[in-house]
């Protein structure tokens, strides 16, 4: 195997400046026609590892290794000039989000032709021909037309294909793809993965770097799990995913929400020292957590929030109007979670803002507990706003940057509280804040800190605490876990599950991630281009979708084997 | 002589590129200079005990020496003493002009940013028109109408900086108004007034402190320019621009008469820029 | 009645949209420019009305001239000062629309030819200074982003100091050094090339400091963007990365600021032309303000406004040329 290895790395160490090394001794080999996936969470050192293989770890990086061989030749300590000859020819790189990974000022044809210009003696006409061939090979329809366009004029999938075309222009024996599908919609993601697999099958060695176990399981032959600068587990993909050996791998596998029944805990206890002890018994039989009153059945079916024929349109720059939400109806039952799922541009976020009465409705109505909600004046609505909380994807942006966590939560606890400094520090207020923080698994030490100083998971917990402060009946969560690492995502999903049960909350859960929606929802609404294409119980929609689009979405969802 | 509006935008942008926060050499030097200028303005006799207007014809046109660090002028007045004593004129003019410009800018910018599309459109067109009087032109027009002098020059400089401030404040207001945290406050049931007072105004006005710091340096340069052109303070006032203007006649023989007052203008402007940016960076990361 | 679909009108449909949109944009721009000019004219007209005292007196050399009542009346009639203000305003607008800028009080000649005569020298100065500022700024930005930490520090300090230099002090200092001490360049601007060096330098250096700050900032951002990493991964050299990708991005904000920069250069010309005794709009304006020669002030202001508007249109066009994304929206 070693003789045929396209890439051979032994004890790779990378550090920056005087700080501790980011990569602390990584070894792996990669053969032609093989795909190895390096999987890890943010900060694990996976991207730095990938970039070191191109000599692009950075100007102030210290790269050391016992062995670092590309195509059987050592590339340790190469000068930049020597590296340049190899980049693009011996190894190609595909980055995340081609909107910014291709020069937005230049046509994609020029970008792709650059590799040929730098490494071959082909003339302009020959280069142009080769570019068209390449675009055709990566499955871009109408190459003659597309070659003139710039990344901003192409769809996400098209420009990712163009970026791949630029990376494989010279047929490099090794292709490194760093989060190549991360910003893409799930159906496009599946297409790009298929393209990468095709490249692999043509004999190219593919090194895939990703945070998403489920995604890489589709095409990777082997998986290497990276954690804290080390490869903690390497093996055949099925073996690693079905029978993970290392604690951290088990944690990551457990955190993948798709196909895990509603109520199953995603985060293993060891990984969440801050969270309160889960109340397991209540969910043992996965029944709804309603009070055991005689009329429980009636209460269960109470509609708390109803959307009736919602429509909203945006004005385009040229003055015409575009429907963002078109005749959308659904109802949320007490204690249930309604998942809204759709790809980018499907109108999910606009729907959330309509539910929160932040946008004017053009048609239709939103009713809260059977009473008009969106059609009344803001003044009358304001008193009832406490019963509807919201959690946002960009939790950092949803906090006033000038406020500390203590100020944010004190403010959310109610206007009745005096806003003076001494009042904020009063024992009663502190007690209330501590209780609230305790519920979301945060210590009181975060109170004086600003959201900017917190981690993504901590911020989202503060966001949940703020939403809970007004004792709401309904929580509207717009992509609440989309920007979080998978293990943090698991903790936040578990936390939402806990608070929902304890407070008998009803949830609207909006996400592009079918796996997440499947895990959390009782009912599901599938949206596309502003319309509802299918709705029904999660169990039904996810097992026997009626609409072709739902089926297509479902088929594209990356799942773990087994 | 760069425009303040552009400077401020630049500052805002450079604040985001994540430069290290430790106290740089430049910031330290600017701090010391700032302190020196402040003492010069508040208690000039502490740094230069002489009389800034005291003449000594026997010592006229003395080049820089041990007795007269910056030399003397045509009447034998000590340039160093005059420069130190002139600080308060220049600083007061600069601060006053900035206050006028910033005040007008706040009014115009807030009108445009808060009162809906029609007002915004109108104010924007008005600002566009004012921008067609670039730089000193608006100030010169004002002086044409109201005549030269320290007061008119100050107001004139304030006026000509106002459109730049207005544009920044409007942009800042619109950005803050559309921020996610404003929406979050609405969801929490806050009224428009509460949101305005607790979120929008503080987040819009806090950066103005930085703007003002940068602006004072700029305003001093402009006011000195007007004095130099004979439209502001007049000799023998120890205002820096006026001193330079007086030194112009003797440029071939007594370069120090022009050099040192100008040097102080430059140092003041640089100090203001460095301090303004430093404050900005700290506020952003605090 | 339904129009039959012929190849001709299908082609028209296909072409009409972009062409109409471009024409519409041009029309809107033109309307905007005319509006600004009208507003500039109106503001100056009414501002000038605020000047205390009899304008006829100003024509005859100010209050000190002891003009006879007859002479004042004659001047009032000649210049229309006896008319109602609104009539005067309309007359003024009408004259401006036909390009008649009136007659100078102090120079006893028509303002139009006077101002046009002075325009060339100032434009030459401004264009040369703008170009030189761009060259210096580009050189400083590229050098300071390449030479490591020390170069970055030195570069940014130079830029801050340069941007803070007042024109009048820079000009006098340059004269002292190059004309008096070294004696290589004339202290008074002549038509010769040597005479242009110091005025152009005076205008260019502060502007270069300012543009340089902006360019360095955007160059740093561009050099760290993913598309530059992609280019490097293709084997692009450091020079290629800069010339093919980064500098183009870095120049965008500086281009869009050049319209403003041009305006500030014209206002800087007031100082520079005065110090170097160079004929031009700036000096004419300063003299007119000092002598309260109202028609000349209005004339210069109008010409500057026109030049400023044209320059903004030009920088807009250049921006669209360099950044194709602007053409799409």
C-alpha cells in the first residue's frame, strides 16, 4: 500500500507563533482512487492539516513532520517556488462556498483556465477548449454560456462545480476538498458528493475534510476522526460509524439527529458538564408530557397557534413583487413541535417573521389561542407578546452588543424590573437570573460577560434563557442550531427538549436540516418556493412522503449507515 | 487633508480586521502628545511662562537656539511660547467647529434615518447638493456672506463638515434599526420608544465619540487653513494658522516662523487620528 | 388585438430590456445632475441675498467708495437689483441655463470666459495630483502589505501623517527645502514642468496618505479571502495573486472615493494656487471672496459643481467597469 500511496503523512505537527501546536502529530496515507475523510469539529485542526499538504498553512506557520510525501516525493521544507510548481498539478484544493472561493470579479472560465496557464504551454484557444471540456465533465449544463459568468451569477451548485473544475483542471492525483458541501442545500449537496465520488472512481485520491459525519459517510472509504490536533480514530467508514471505539467518536455519532426517535438524547452525559441532570423518566414511553388531568385528551389537541393562508411578497430592485410566502397554512398543537423544513429561498424565515408579526401580512391571518394576532395593532399585541418567545440562528446578532448577559436577561425578565445598576444587583434579581441560567445549563459566572466573549453554544443557551424569561407558551425557533458544531447542536437540541417538557411549551422549529427536523418534530411542514408542498405527522412524512419533492429531499439527506 | 466622513468609515472598517489590542508605540506617543496639548490648552504658562505677545525687537528673527527653541518672529516674540499659547485657540476652534458640524449632522442624519422614506429622500438629496460644494467651498461661501473672522470661520468649518457627519449618522441609524437585536426587542414586547432609547440611540451615538475625536483634528486643520488665507483669526493672535500666515512673508529668511506652528497642527491632527482609532478599537472589543 | 410574434419583435423584446434599463438609468442620472445644479444655483443665489448692505454699493467698490445716489440707482437698474427678489431669481436661473454667468464687479469682465479661462490650469493640477496620489498610494499599500510587520507599521504611520498634512504647511515646507535651501525648483508656479512639481506634490501627498490607508485595508482583506487561497492552491505566484486578483479588489473603494477626492483637490487648489501664485479657479475664488465679487463666486461654484458631478459620474462608470457585479443590480 505504501508504495502506491499518493499521499503519505507521518507525525505532522503544525504550530503558529509561540502558541501551542494546533496539529500535534497526525499520520495517514492515501492511495489512488481512495477517499479518506478527516472529520472533526471546529478548532480540531482539520483545515490546518489539509492546508499544510499544499504548503498553505500560512506565513507564520511552523510545519514539521517525520514524513510528508506527495506522489512518493518528500515535500517537507519546500520553498514557495517549489510548492507553486506542485500546487494545482500534483494536488488540487476545493474550498467551501465558491461564491467567495472563486474571484467574484472574474468569469469562471478565466479562473479555471488559470491552472492551465500556470502549468502548461497551451495556447489561449486550447485552454478555452479544455475549460469547456472540464465544465462539461463536472456536469455544468450549457458550458459555452456559463463560462462567461462570474461566481455571483451562478447558483450555489453551479459555482461549486466550477470550483471543482478549476481544481481538477490538470488531473491532479490528489484532490483535497475542505467542507465542499457545507453551505449547500441538501439536494445540491448530494449532487456535489456524487461528483466527488465520480472523481474518486476515475482514480483520483480524494481527501475530504468535513465537520459532518453523515455527509462524508456517503463517499469516504475510510474516516479519520480528528480531535484537539490528533487523529483519535481511523478506520473503514462503516466500522467507525457503526462501532466507534473512541469516546469522542461515539459522542459525535450519537449527536447525529437523523433517524433518532423523538425524545432520544443526542448528547452523551460526559460531554455536557454544564447541563442539568436530564429527567429521563418522563419521556420513557415517548408520550406527550401533558398534565394527567381528566381532560388531558382535550388539552392535547388544543390549537395554540394557527396560520391561515399566509402570504407575503418582497419588492424586487426593479419594482416588481416576488411572493416569498404564498398561501401557507398550518396549526400548532399544545405541547407539540411543528417542524418547518425547506431549502434556501423556500420562505421558512419569512414565515417565522410573519408568525412573530414582524412583517405585515398581505393575506391570511395568524391566530394565537384562537384570537386574532397578526391583524390587531402592535399596541394590543404587545401585551400578549410574552406568550411567544423566539430563538434565532444568529444569536450573537440578536443581542445588543453593548449589553452583558446579566443586562440582557434582566431586561427580558420584564419591564417591571428597575433598570438601575443597584436593582440589577439586588439579591432577588440575582436569584431570578441564576434560576434562569440554571435551567439552560449555564453558570452565574457568565452574567457580567458580553455575548461576544461566549462560545456559540453558550450564546444559544443565553438566547434560550432570554426566550424563556417571559414564561412563553410558544417558542419560535428559526434555525436555532444551524451554526453550531454537531456535539453542541446535540446539547442544544436536548436542552430544548428538556425545557419543552418541563414548561409544556409548543414549538415551531424551522430548519434546513431534515435530520434535525425529523428528530424534534411531531408534525412537519415541507416548504418550497414559498409554498407548502406537504404537511402531516413527522412519522408519516418521513417514512412515506406523498409529494415527489419531499421524497427527493428525504433521499438526499445524509444518513449514517446501519 | 482628508475628509472626516471617509476617515471615520475607514476607522470603522479597520476596527474589524482584528489587529492586536495591545498598546502600540504610536498610541503611547499619541497619548503623551495629547497630554502635552491638553496642558498647553488649559495651563499654557506652565509649559511656556513667557508672554506670547511680548515683543523684543532686538531679538527679532532669531533662529532656533537654546534661548528660543523655535526661534522668534519679526517682532522678537518667542515662537515656542506663541505655539503653546496658541493651542487653546486652535483647540477651542476645532472643538466648537466639530460640535457645530456634529450637531447639525445629528439633526439631519436622525431626520433621514428615523422619519420615513419621504424625509429620508429629501434629506439625502439635500446632502447630495451640499456634497457638490466640496471641502472649503461651502466654508468660503459662508464667509462671503458673513464676512471673515474667527467666529464665522469656526461656523463655516462646522457647516462644511456637517454633511459628512449626517451621512455617517444616517447610515449608522439605518444599520442599527435593521439589526437583529432590535427585532428581538420587538419580540420581547418593547415599545418603539423603549427600543429607540435603549437600543437604537446608544448604539448610534456611541461611535460618535470616535468621530468627534477624529473630527477635532480635521477641523483644526481647516480652521487654520482659513486663518492662513486671511479669513479667520488674524495676526498677531497666536492662532497657528495666523502665525503661519504671518510667517509667509519671511519664508525665505525665517523658515522657523512657518515650520513650528504647522508642525503643531500636524501633530495635533495625527494625535487625534491615532487616539480616535485606538478608542474605537477598544470600544469595539470591550 | 394580439400582435403576431415575428422574429423582429422577439428580438426587440430581448434587447429592449437592458437598453431601456440603461437609458432609464442614464436619464435618472441626468435628472439628478440637473437637480443638483439647480439646487446649487438656488442656494448660492439666496445665500448671497443674505449679505448685508446694498448690492449696488458692492458693485461700486463697497461702502468706502462714497458712490452718488444716481450712480447707485443706475447700477441697481443695470443689474436688476430694483426688481422683486423672485424676479431676480428667475432671471438669474434663466441666465445660468443659457450659460451666462454674469459680469464681475471687480474685474469688469464677463464671468463665463473668466472662469473657463482659469478652469484649465486647475483641472491640470487636480488630474495630475490625483494620478500621482494613486501611484504613491498603490506603491505604499503594496509595499507595506508585503514587507512584514515593520513595513506595515512604517507604511501605516506614513499614511496617517501624510493624511494629516495641511496643504499650506506642506507647500511652505516644500518651498523652503526645494526652492530656498536646495534651489532646484521654482517657488512660484510657472508653466514649465518644473513649476508644476511642487504644487502637484503638495496636493498629492495628503491625498495619497488617505487613499493609501483605504487601499492597504482592502488589500489586506482581499489577500485573506478564500478566492486568493484558491488561486494560491492553483499554483499562482505571490505577484500573480496580487496583480490578477487582490489589487483589483483593493482598488474598488479607492475608485469610488476618487470623485470625492477630486472635489477636495479643487478646494485644496484654493490654497496651493495662492501660495504658488498660480493662476486658476482656486485663486480666482479666494480673491472674489475677499473682494465680495458675488458673480465670480457664483460662477466658480457652479463650474466646480459641474466638474464634481461629471467626476462622480466618471468614477461610477469606472467602478462598474472594474466591478462587473455593479452592472448586474
